[in-house]
C-alpha cells in the first residue's frame, strides 16, 4: 500500500460521515489545519494557498486523465458490443434466409415416353377441372377402399404416393425412381 493510500480508510469514513458531502469535508480539513497546525501562518504570506493549488492541480490532472481513460475504455467496449450485436443480427438474418429458402428440388431426367404420359395426365386433369368433373370415374385412378382395415388405421394421416412413387401436394408434385431411392439409401 502506497503512502498516499494508507489513510484512504479514515478519509473515506470521514467523507461518508459528512452529510454535506465534499464541501463539508474540506471545511473540516481546513478547520483542523487552522486550529491544530501552522499551515496558514508557517510558510509566509500566500504559501498555504499556493500549496493547496499545487496539490489541487496535481490531482485534478490525474483525475481528468483517469476519467478520459475510462471514457475511452467505455466507448471501445460499447463499440465492440455494437459490432457483436450487428454480427449476431446478420448471422440470425442469414439463418432465417436459409430457413425460408430451402435448397432447390432435385431435377430428374425422364424419357420421352414418360414425358408424353405425364403431359397427357396433366392435360386430362385440366380438362376434368374445366368440365367440372373430379375424375373419380377415370379408369386410371386407383379405387378408394370402402372399408378401413387395421393397416389403413396405421397409415391414417400419411400421404399416399402417386403413380411415380412421389407425392401430389396442392402446389407441388414430385416423382422418384427406385434407383433414386437406392442411391439415397447407399449414401447414408
């Protein structure tokens, strides 16, 4: 502990005891110097004031330097915090974009015959819609079971595959070949 710090406990206790804050603390200290020492008269005229101003300026400069360092440190920490928040926000936005834009669907080549068959099915469906039919009497459609078996109860709520081993959704249709499934299983 340095020489100047050894009285910190006593001075801090005094500062806390004074209800008037620093002005009353200074009043007590200068009153003590006037009553119990030759501070005001021992050094000649103006010496006490000069001594007080020198000490004041010395510690004022130290206090201002310390305040400036703290301010710069605070500004640096705030800048780092803002940069960190910005990077975190950019990362969250990127993750959100990735979640909203899933990878593109896999494109599978089909033969000319398969393409013609698919095109004719699409045209038949369009014609049924235009004519107001639902196409349930079409001979190519699979018949719907009238009685539910235990197997049907297990598959309740599951999607039924279309003729291309894929699925028909309201806004999306896909198909897959046996080779696609085997390749996917082999890659796992």
